[in-house]
C-alpha cells in the first residue's frame, strides 16, 4: 500500500477516549481533531476534547506534523494549558494502515504551567479510523500511559 499521509489524515475525525494517571481520577472524553495541508511538507492540526459526562471543555492543542525524507517526521504541538512539545519520529507503512511513532525531543512549560518531563505518541491511521495512545512523565511519576482514543472520519 503506497499512500499519501496527507490524504490519509486529511479532514475531520471524531471519537471517544479515556484518560488516567496516578495524579488524577480516570475520565472519558469526546474528541474532534482536524488535519489540513496546503501542498507544503507539513500537515496542520487542531484538536479539542470535552468531558463525555458533562460536555465541558477539557483540552485543546494545535500544531504541525512536518514530513521529512526517508520516513522521518517531526511534530510541534502547542497546548492551551501552557506547554509546547517538539517530537521526532518515523512513519511506518504497513499493509492496511500507517503507524506514526513519536518521542519528545523537548517539552517546555510556561512559568504558570505544570511541568511535563517527556511525552510519546503512537498513532495508527487506517482509511476511516485513527487510534492513538499518549504517554507522559511528570516529576515523581515515570513515563506511562495517560490517554487512548479511537476516532472515525467525520
């Protein structure tokens, strides 16, 4: 399967996820994420989540997935709560889907934000399904799973 990542990701995705971490209560959420490209070697995205129970806004982030030669990628993400992440990683093209594996090269917190030490994202993209997991480490808590979600093309 030879596909264009921009075509696989392009558009709006909606679905549900769950979150957990030792410092918070487990929770569920709904998510909308949109990907767009303009013919340059990057894909922009915007993501927002809401509480599945109350509908209250939970999180939003936006950024750029930068496409590099030889299956390499970089991801730059800005979070509304005051951190910026820079990732490096790779794209693997499998028989029926694409896998993006990304590890943080830098995580920077604004003076008022909580400190996040490292993050990791694993994203699986099928023609009409997107799954991801998000891992993070904060002071006194090792790198571990924080979020998982499954989105469908809207």
